[in-house]
DNA sequence: GTACTTTTACTCGGATACCGTCTGTCCGAGTAATTATGG
DNA sequence: CCATAATTACTCGGACAGACGGTATCCGAGTAAAAGTAC
C-alpha cells in the first residue's frame, strides 16, 4: 500500500509548470534538471501526463510542455489518477466466492466499505489543487528559492 | 496503490475463527481448506497475525489458532496494520528537498494532507469490526453456507 | 497400572524460489524552428 | 534575396534491463497430546 514515487514526481513537475507564465512552454530537460531526477524517466512521466490530458506538449525545436488547464483546476487527485489509473485499492480476489461457494452475482461484503474508505481518501486529494500548492510554496520560507526557479525557467522557456 | 491480497485473506481467516465458540482452537489447515488457499502460505499469514497479537496459537497436537480478543474488538484496520505495517501511503522521497534546496528541518507540503487523506481512509476501516462482518454474513443469503462452515469447523476444532 | 518411549499432529520461523510491477534507460521516428546552401 | 536542404532541438512511443517486494513453498525445530511399551 505504497503510493508510487512517480506520483510525487509528477506533482512537482506540474507545480513547476504552474510557475510559468501562461502560454509559455518548457522543455522536459529543464524540468528534470530542477527536480534532479533522471531526464529519461521524467520524460516518460511527462508523456503520461500528456496522454492523460493534464499537460500539453509542443514537439519540435522550441517545443516543450505546459499546463492544459489552469492550476486552480488541477487537483492532486487528477495527477494521482493520471499516474496510477482508476484501479481500486481493493479488488476482490475471489476468496469470498470460494469460501461461500457463491457462483452467481454476489456482493462481496468488503467491497462496500473498502470503497467508502477509498472515496474518503480521494475526497481529500480532490480538495488540494496545484494552485494552492504553489501559493503555499510562494508564501513559505522557500519563497526566495521559488523566485530563483522562476528565473531559471525564464531562460529556458519559450513563449 | 494496491492493497495486498494477504490482507483480504487474513480478514477471512479471522472471520472464520470468529465463527468458532469461545476457547475453541482450530488448526491452520482447516482454515486454508475452507478458504481454498495454499496451506503453507496461509500458515505464514496466521503466524503473522499471532506475532501482531490478533490471534492466539496453541502448539502441539490438538493445537491451532483462536482469536485473542472478541470479534467486536477486532477491526478491519487492525488486520490491515497487522499485514501491511504502519508505513504511510506516502513518504517523501526527497524531491521536495532537492527542488527547494532545503537542508535543515522542513515540512514537505504534501505530507500534511496526504496524511489527512490517509487518516480519513483508516477511519472507515476502524469502524468495521469482524463481529459486524460475521453478523452481516449470517444474515445474508449465504447464511446456510455459514452454518455449514460452522459444522465443518466443529469437526476439526478442539475445545 | 504406572512410568517411560515413540509416534503423531500441530505451530514456529527462517531460507529460498518465483513472478509481477515499478523504476530507469535507450533508441528510432516524427516534428518544427533554425541555419546553411545554391541560384 | 529567395527557395530549398541540412541541422538542431525538441516530443513520441515502444522495447528492454534491473531492482524490489509480495506470493508461495519447503524444511528443520519445538511442543504437546496420544499411543505404544516395559515392568
């Protein structure tokens, strides 16, 4: 029951893109440089975010990535789903059926409240947006560093 | 972000033990027989439940397992923790530090509400007890089958 | 019939093999801007 | 100076290697009850 590290990485990648001025585009390398993560793997994750409709990509020279929607409209939940998919935490393995010798349609008792728990979990993730995250960052003790990052990005981005 | 199947298996194993009369002891093989799971692996899970203090074991001939507490006092959460441990869904990998060049004590912004989400999830699991689960089973359309299981268990158990 | 030994039926816990998934790398292909080239 | 070709700087997507963790098996050791044995 461990969240994939790719989710975390994706969140910060999106956060970086949220620091850019609208319409600006940033190459994947610039992102992995800041995150100090492997460029090839970051690219992979970025491509997935594209496929899932969270970010937009521009191929070719002067190309790169940018947010598809406004930071206020991107939740942590969105990013989680993009990276991990819609599969539920718990999927009945069939033990229930085996134990009770259920052949037909049944309702595995665990599913109902496992789902309830998962919904409760997701509800919290849905509350948090990238915009909030960025705002908190900009008001934290790291605000100087955030400005620095914006500067560095400004050198690499294309309007 | 998939729950281990061992948690599910453990839940049903405990549920079976909850069907026994108090003080009765049931050998591990009888449990795996009903669950139609591999005996060796089930034994392993049962041993873990013992180690975590959820069930009690009696070695030697006429030995076996029985619940440590009453079914009303065993929650699904307890079993989950026994099988998966206390590790949080999300543990900061250090990207946050790398990005913000934080050296000292920091508070990774994600941790706070990832924890909040996890707490919400666990709260639901804590509400559900084995007693409830068993009661629901006994009142479901599987009640006959449940009685049958009790019978079969009666042949194998030792008071 | 009692004391002792053997067998039987369990749990215990570690070692180990297997296998799927996630992380991470690589490469050829596509695309667009920039630069170089030729007339 | 303009049109075209070559280069450059990106994304795209799949293939693949490696590491790790969970599933599953096995085995020798410990323990206690039952059965067998000797006197």
